[in-house]
C-alpha cells in the first residue's frame, strides 16, 4: 500500500465503530484549525477542552461536545491536530465526519496518523509499532511491554548498540585512510574486544526481542490424534469452559475449533481437530483434511492418545505416521485417571517429550503449561520485556551475523575493506529496526495493519 505523501488535512474517527457514550473524531494537517472553525466556530486556546456546537454547512446543529486543539509540532502527528469529542452514536459520528470532509479534509487511510508521526520525527518505527501492539495487547504483560517500547526503551537499546558500532566503524575506516602507517590499527586486541562486546550486546537484545515477540504473537498449538483420545476434553480443560462437545462416540469433532488462552501472559492459540483415522464418512473426512492442514501450520502439535487403552502404543505409532516430517510434537498420554500412572513428564523418546495428564481431573496440566513455555523459550519472569516483532528479530539476527563475520575477518587478518563492509551492513540492519533506513514497501505493510483512526 502506498499512502499519500502530500500535505492534505486528514480526518477519521479515533474510536471504534458502534454505539457508545463518547466518540472522538481526529483531524490533522495544516488546515485543521481552519476546518474546525468552520464546523465549531472559534478554536479554543491550545490543549484546553472547550464546549462547542458542531454544525453542518447549512448551519444545522449536529451535536454539542468538546473541542481540543493541539498545534504542531507538539501533537501526536507533529502537525496541527484537532479532536472533536461527540456523542458516540454511529449517525452522529458519520454526520460530523462528512461535514469535516466537506469543509476541506479528506478521509485518512489506515495508519496515516501514525505514519505522519513517524515521518515528522515524533516517533521512530519501533515506537509506532508499539502503539499498535498496545491497542492489540491480549494480556497485562503484553500491554506493559508495549508501553515500554512505546516510551523508547527498545529504541534506546538499539541506538546504544548502533553508536558503539559507529565508533568501531570510524576506527576501521581510519585504518583505510592511513594504509601506509607503520602501526596496524586492526591488529590491536581492543578492536577484537569491541567487536566481541557488540556481538554479545546484539545477542542479548535479540533474546529480549524474542521474548517480546512471544508475548505479542504467542504460538499455535494443534490438538491431534485418534478419535476418543480426549482432545476436546483437553481443549475444554485448557480454556476453562465447555468450548467443544464431548461424547463417548468417536468422530464427535468434525470441524476445526479455535480458542485463545494465555500462559503467564503468552498467547496460546489452541486448535482442536477431528480425530485422525482411515475410515470416515464424507463430513468427517473433510474434518480430517482440515486437521492435516492445521497440523502443517502449527508451531507445536500435541498428539493426544488414550493412556487407558491397550492399544496406546499402536495409536501413537499410527498417529505419528499421519504427522508431517519435522513437525514439533509432544505426545500427551491422556486419561491417566483411569490408570495408576502419575502425572507429569514420563520420558523423552527420540527427542519427543511424553507427558501424562488427565483432562478430566486436570492432573498434569501445570506440567503441560510449563512444557509449552519451555519448548519455545518463553521466560515469564526474565525481567522487563519489550514489545517486538519478527522483523526486529530478523534484523538483529542479520546484524549479529555480520558482526560475527567481521570478527572472523579481523582474527584472520583479512583486508580492512572487507571488515569495514561487514560493519556497515551490520549498522544498516540496526538502522532498519528504528526506521532510519526503511523501504516504502516496508512502511506500507506496517501502517496498513493499523486502524484508520490511528
């Protein structure tokens, strides 16, 4: 998506659609104050709420509400911004918005307010993304992480690394500028130590970013296995409600059921699927096809088998055949309430964890939750998390690889030109995180995911 880059004055509701007590319509741009004056009369002093009547072009009153003026650059977008606080009926909001458009504004595109804030230097790209993450936060921990990133905690760590990297680049560039000097700048052990410290710093920030990405995105877990193994009962136990129909009849689950839960703040997208078996009617066969599709896209599959059945090992073997190669899998021995088997991790077989639980009584569920956190490396008490995204992790990974290559080149006594280029590329990867270097396509993808009024 390509957003306009001209100086149009834009308008859009800043509150969700639907009925409510109060709605906010935001206007931003050079003509914001003039447009507001046409609709509400004289604009009040900056940052003071004033009671105004909002009227259409014919002078008919639309509503009465509060008007607040934020002159640029001390505003969210860095431009003149006016907020209309009106009653939250959809008809009122639409009439007010249409009047603002007739007065000279145009309707904002998704994320355009935030994009202008970025382009005008009010926020860098990580802070802008954190605003969206705060709005979409699914847990208290995720919201707090987003606030920290929104206030610049993530950016400051990236900038600190970039500053140290810039100092090292200057040192290396000096070696290029004075090639005939008797002293070999790059042979100095301090250069290697500085490169080592940068590698460690990038790795540490990448680990923090991975925690933040897990808080934001979570993982997708698919419940799979033969019919009547207790997959739907496990879903109900995890969600704490009767989400799925449970009966003694095999093949009860015909379609895909999705629920979102939280483990210490990390979102868990749980998918219950139809039992995997060879013989099935037309409807159940479609359910099995959908189950296989979900399994292919899962971050982890919980292969549920009936621990009380004599054919448990055969169930597991048959179900494992149905799983694609390389899928991350945990075997769940369910229904231990019918056996004398204790709950918890039974053993690891060929790198696959086997866990004994009872979906009926809840025995072993805490072990399951801890296991799911462990396999993705989530550490709920690791300290202050930051809101992060996959692109941030990828950029840090690229920066780390470039730094490692530069360190290797230094140790091998290679040409300083190669070392300098690796350091430049590492610096560029860090700059991509905050948006100091960014493509139009990247910005379009990021801002298109925002709501219109943001």
